[in-house]
């Protein structure tokens, strides 16, 4: 939007509530100061065509309210903005947040899609996967131990663990995992609005490649079913779509696959970085390993992999005493809500023993609450614990770089040495 870097910083300092500011690359490195300015200026900040909240109670209320939905989220934007978005995109194949992804539809469709896959992700089913996840982590760490000199934890560990786990869960050959990582990285940017045209081209081709692969795979499974989750889903497709259409099936399978690895990589990366920066917290975990599950929630609170989501008012309503007309967009800044001082004392402090760490909204709230939350927590715990127990001397070996995504927050590269030098 043509503003200089200084003008952008100035607007952020003034608590400017324009939602586009939330996406500005200038503020991506450290968005938290901007959230605090919004908090100081507004109970529920109005924007040009949307409202923004960094408050825990407001975000939770909106996410749980039946007055809000996810359908047609960009319909609330003024025509020129919508047109500009259309020109920049959208991909011909529906992306992870386009219908019929369950993330982009309201009940009753949402209920129907979600019910198809919930059983695979219950706490009990996830607990049964822990042993195998520990084996995968140990194998990856064996490979890592063979690296001489500094190594990069993101491509060598943080990204490989979740994609291996979700591929095995879905019955997809793990030989596909490197390819999924490339396509998934490209497709992840589809969550961000206002991307430069060049990046949209990557998004479009990666989403198309994932679609093509998944459509073929599911057709193979319909012909020759196995006893995996996807074969079960594929068997439900029928010609007239009375149970499930092929389009719905592909969207559901791709969402579960993509959500299964594009976010957890950031949990593992963000957690590694936080622990490297806070040696006293690391020592505490070494002395009290029972704190690991809580530490994972504290990582999710302080550095949530999904920084925000949004809802559209389905009717005229009111939130926090403010009238919200039908059709308006409300941006719920999960990363801001997670540092609300009314819920978390000294909120910027990373404290693995924080008593109410689990009250974060990193997995959202309400009917779209993350389907994979139990799986993500288990993977995060196994991955981080195995890493720090195996390499007690793990140390940073240079500046990390962030992923270029704006809604997803994590690292692309985390250089480390496995043993502290000196
Ligand atoms: C939904 C975060 C891992 C599957 C969500 C939402 C968030 C989220 C914030 C809701 C978005 C909204 O309300 O608009 C995360 C984080 C993860 C993670 C931070 C890792 C640390 C996973 C994993 C899976 C998964 C491992 C594996 C299957 C899903 C699905 C939905 C979802 C299917 C859509 C649920 C619905 O619309 O009803 N996730 N997720 N997620 N997540 Fe996760």
C-alpha cells in the first residue's frame, strides 16, 4: 500500500486498527508490540471493513458464537478489495481455507465433514501413536547425530517428524514426504491475503499438484482399499454425492494432511528456539521432565504457529458492547489473546511451569477448535523432549530465519550445533 517503513511503524505505534496492518511484512518479525498498542487503544478495534481483537474474552466469545461463521469470509470486504484479491488469485483448485474444506464452511456441512474424521484424532487414538512417534523421533535424531558441524533443525528434524507421522496415519507412502513438504510449503501461503503475484503462482501450482496427487491416490484406494483412514473415507464417495462427493473427499483428505504437518513444524521450531533462548527453563525441564506437556502449551501460548483467524457476522449482533453489523469481518488475533494480561500474568514471560498455560487459544475455540490438537501436543512433546534429552549440549549456531508466511508463524531455518562449543 505504498507506505514507507517509518509510516508503517508510526501507524502501529498509534494502535492503528486497520486489519491490513496485521499482515504487513514490516511488523512480522515482532508483531507483539503492535498487538499491545491495539490492546491499549481499543476494547474491540474498528477497522476500515473489519474489526480486530487481541482480547482473550472477545476472541473466545466470537469464536464460540453462533452469530458468527466462516462462510464467505471475504464477502465482507469492499468490492475493490475483493476484486484485487480475485485478480491476485484465487487458485482454480480450492485451497485449505476455501470450501469445501471444513475450515471454510458452517454447519450443517461443517458437522458432516468433521464427523468423517474425528474418530481418528481422539485422545485415545493419539495416545496409541506415541510409541511409534518416539521411534520416528529417535531415527531422525540418529540421522542428525551423523551430521558433522552445524546443522539445520528445521529441514533435518522439525519438518520431517510431523509429515512422517501424518503420512503413516493416513496410510500414505512415506517416500512422498519430501515432495509433500515442497508442495505444502508452497500451498501454505494461500492463507495469506495480498501476496505478490509471483507467490500466487507458486501457491496455485502447489495446490494443483496436491489436488492431482490426492485425487489419483483416492481413486486407487477406491479400487484397491487398504485398512487405513483414507481408504475408509474413499469408500464413502458415491456418484450422486449423497454421502460424500469426490470434491469433498479430496478437500477433507488434503486439509487433514496439510494441517497435519504445516503447523506442527512451527510448534517444534518455535519451541526449540524458545528453549535455546531460555537456558533456565531448559534446566528446569531436565530436572522435572513431568513439566514437558505443560511446556508445550506454554510454547503454543507465547509463539502460536497460527497467529490469527477470522469470522464473519451472520446477522446483526453485539460483541463486548459494540454493535457488529451482519457481514462484517472480525479478525481474532490468537497470538494477541494469548498474551492478554487479564488472563496471563506477566504475559510475555516464557514459563514452562505456568499454571494456566493451557488457557491459550492457539488451537482456536468453538466448533472449529483444532481437530489435531491432541496429536499436535503429543508430537510437540515427543519431538522437543527427545531432542533436548538426546543433545543436552544443543546450542544455537547462527541467526535463524523466519518462514515468509504471515498467518502461520515459524522458522524456515534454525542453525544449531549438537554440542556446546567450549
Ligand atoms: C483447525 C491450529 C495441528 C488438523 C485449526 C485451527 C487452528 C489450528 C487455530 C482453527 C482455525 C479457525 O478457528 O479458524 C493448529 C496448531 C497446530 C495444529 C497450532 C500445531 C501445533 C494440527 C494437526 C492436525 C490438524 C496435527 C492433524 C490432522 C486441523 C483440522 C482443522 C484444524 C482438520 C479444521 C477443524 C474445523 O474446521 O472444524 N488448527 N493445528 N491441526 N486443525 Fe489444527
